[in-house]
């Protein structure tokens, strides 16, 4: 049996793209392996949003040169934002040992390359297997389109991603995504619903709908368009789906109709990801974000008013060109005031081709970027620890996803991470969990039914 291995770095969209590629490879008769030396096909799914991610991908490419050149029958494919919409001549010449270059979300070039290397007999066998699979899936009411984003090998994940908007047309001055993933392109609503039905039929219980600006779903459709609320309502009707999330939002496009949908539809989790990026208006204007710090404050207040039990996550870039100590302090102060549940932090690094790289001097020293990052990290750790402490000795609902280092790992509706010690198979279960310990990044607890049993035993009661 031929095998494949996929190395993925970057955002949730890259994770979804990798599962798409895995599904396509399995249709060709490949099976996954965690051991690179066993693989006949190796895919590197890359990210260049930060310099650190690009450096990791470049290091991986260099290390794989002997793996590829010493075994001519192997296939090495490069995918993702390092390739972009179209690979540059410089990229092609720098890595001649790469067989296939693939744009983000596009498995086609690799599939074509592998099919061209197959014999007529192999192709016929694949077609027969796909025909048999098609009949099987139709018999079980699984839409064929659903196979696009989920591998069929191994355990089905409890939670999965479904891209709904590819690319981005907003063009923040620091962001390379529009250059590498192309303009904004919404997928048809019916296609997304069919895919989600298929994921649920395969065992998925939580779906996260993805877009660089997910709130803009449908903005690029002509005429009468469905929007994100329409999509959420349609996905909400799918039997067997327990939880729905969506990300990432943008302060300029989030509206009351969307927030009210989260409050109204039980399967929509009270978890909103809406980046602020900076707390100073001049920095926000240079970033071309399209809102002020006060706009963001009002939005957070509105979110909390409509969804009282919500958890709000945000993103911050420290050390953006021209950011003074006073401007950074405004970012620190707004985060202190808003006390958001999670803050994703990143130090600014110029991305070639972006407006900030071309027109703004990267004038905040790296040492100062690190200092500011550490200040925000310590603040976030303190606030998160305080917020999580409210759940100590409370009972929360957890969707258990997997076993991790001897404990079961799952998440609350607000996306808080919970670890559970239990000798039963809890994978894929919705469980009431009594929280016994809290920290800044996670909580630990005991299944409520086990706690009840333990209390009854300690008091001499017998359960019948």
C-alpha cells in the first residue's frame, strides 16, 4: 500500500486544506503515515504570515532534499501561502527537488501529477473503487461533495473545519493573505451544507466554519445573496451536529443580526473571535483596519449584551511600524479594561509585497517588540487565570475530543480547554464535568456522574 504524509503549519484554514488533500490522496489508494521515511508522497502545507512560520517551512524543505533526491520514485509537494496563487520563478528555481507546487486549497496539481505516473491498470482499479465508494456513500446518504475536506482513514475527528470563504479582499497593510490566497471567494451555501452533512455522517459532532473574514460570507455573490446568518441557520438544521463555531470575524462586519443568531440558535457556541490588533487609533489607521479603539469597545459591550455567557477572543500585533511606547500602552490599557478570554499575540514582521513592508519602516527594535510581547503575555496569563477561576467547583458541559497524555481533552461551549481523568472511553461524548482545578490556559475536572457515584459510596449509599 502506498503511503502519504502531510506536514502542516499555520492557521485552521491550512488544517482544513490538509484534510482535503488527504482525502484526495486516499481516493487514489494512498494511506496516511506519521513516519516520513515510509511515505511515498510528502506534502508540506506552509504559512508565511509570520517570519517564524516561513523559516520553519524553509528549514523543512532543506532537510527533505536528501529524502527526495535519493529516492526518485517519491513525490514532494509544496502547498500553501509560500506558493501563493501562482509560484514565483524564484521559488521554482530555489527548490528544484520539489515535484509539485500547489496553491492554497488546491489539491488538483498533486492529483494530476500522481495520476500521470500511474499505469492504466492502476487507474482502472482506482475508478472501480471510487465507483463502489460512490454507491456505498449514496446508500448511506453521504453526499459525495462531503469527501472534499475529511480524510476517510483513521478515526474521524470529533471536531472539524469547513472553509466557507477563500481568500480575502480587505487588504490590511500588514497582511499577505490577499497576495497568497487571492481575492475573496464564497462557496455556495448548498455545497457547504452538503459537506457538513457528510462530515456529520462520518462522525463529526462540532463544525467550525472558516473564513479570513467569515462575516463577509456571501459578499461576493451577485444579486440576491445568502449571508453568514443564512448559512448558520441552514447548517443548524443538520441532524447529529451538536456544536457550530465560526471564525475569524472583523469588527467592521460583525452586526446585531449575527450576534442575535448566536444567542437564538442553540447549536451556535457562545464563542466569538474578533481581532482588535492594536488599541491605538493611529496604529489602527496605519494598519487600515477601518475602526477605532472606541468602536471596538462598543462592539465588545454589544456582544456581551446580546450573548451574556460569551467568550471573546482577540489578536494583537506588537511593534507595528511607528508604534510608540504611548501607543503600545493604549493597547495594554484596552486589554486590561476589556478582560477578554483569550489574546493571540504576535510580534510584527514585514511580509514582502505588503503595503507596510513597502511604505513603512520597521522601526521598533526586536528587543522592544519582545519586551512588549512579554508584558501582554503576562497580562493575558493573569486575566485568563482570574476568569477561569470563576469556574472552580462549577459544572460545565464538555465535548470530549481525544485522549492526551493520559487524560481526556475537551472544550466547553466557550472553547475553554478541559482535561478529565477517567478510565472510560469518553471520545465524542457530551459530558457534564465538575471543575476541580483551574489555570490560565486550561481547567481540570471530574465527570459529574463519577463524582455523584463517589459521593454516594463515601456516604454508604448504594446505587441501583
